[in-house]
C-alpha cells in the first residue's frame, strides 16, 4: 500500500500590522501571488527607509516622499491580501462549504473598498489614521482565514481516516489474527481527538489584536500535526499487515 501524505496549503504572511516581520511556509504558488509578495516586500523596505529619512530630517520634500512610500506600502499590502485570499479560495472552495467560502469572499469585497479609501487620502496623517483604523479590523479577517485553514486541514484528515477505516475493515476479513486492530483503532481515535482539540483551540481563541489569531493557530497546528502523525503511523501499520498477507 502506498503511504499517503496530507499536504496543507498554508501560505500565511504576517501582513496584518502596519509594519511587521514577514513569515511564510514554502509552497508552490501561482506567479501572480509571488509577484504581489515581492511588490509588498519592496514597498515595505521603501517605506521603512523613507520614514527613517524623514525622522532624521523633517523637510517638506522628505515628507512628500514618505507620503508616496506609505501610500504605496498600504496599497501593496492590500493587493497581497486580496491575491492571497483569491489563491486560498481557489484552493479550498471544493472542500469547504458555501458559507465558509462566502465569508472569505466578503473579505475580498471589503479589501477592494479599503483600496478605494487608501487612494482617497491626501496626507501622511490621513494615511496613518486609516492604517490604524484598518489595524482594528484586520484581527477579525486574520481569525477567519486561520479558522478556514483549520477546517480545511481537518476535513482532509477525516477523508484519510475514512480510507484507513475502509482498509482496516477489509483486512479484518482477510486475517485470522486481528490483534493489530486495537492499535489501529487507538491511533484513529487519537487522531480524531487531536482534530477536535485543534478546532476547539482556534474557535475559542480570544482575538483582540493582530497576531492573536496567529498564536491560536500555532497551538492548533500542534494538534493537527499530532493527528497527522497518528495517521502516518496507522498507514505504516496497515502496510505491514498487508505485507504479511502477501
């Protein structure tokens, strides 16, 4: 039996603060998203440089440069978020239900409206005001994204459990000594328990500030990884049972 691995499509950037470190998991991405990421990183660097220059010498020229770089940064961040959500929806829409996908699509609409508002601002002060307002809303969007990623991961793991259960039941008919069955059942129960704990962690997390959902997600991933380890061990164990039948 070929061992199967569950691949989580998790591409998350810490793009929810005004300025923050970038982190991501390596996956294959469509070229449009990669370009948006590079555009964002460049805009982030330009903004940081122009801000430092203005703080060192507060001239009108440097303030104008700061205004343009900050506006470009906010636009780049918005585009990265929209492209990421579009990429995510495309990857998971056949797995999650309509309600979950519609929720993510509503954030796409909101981000388009945010872009219009950014373009209307005429001063550095206005851009900072809107960025701080957006910072209050981003945690909710961040929480929705992580929740749907958790749902997506668990749904895929439960499909694997269905396959394992099917194989287990077929093997029971082919083997005389079924002392292996108890260990398989224990691993499956352990995987399901960790899935439940993972979902409970992300659903009940108190999200107030940017980064709170990330902390909850890190705890959720611990449970999902434990579940995946149980499933991998179960595949290996059933594989050994099949080999003994050959």
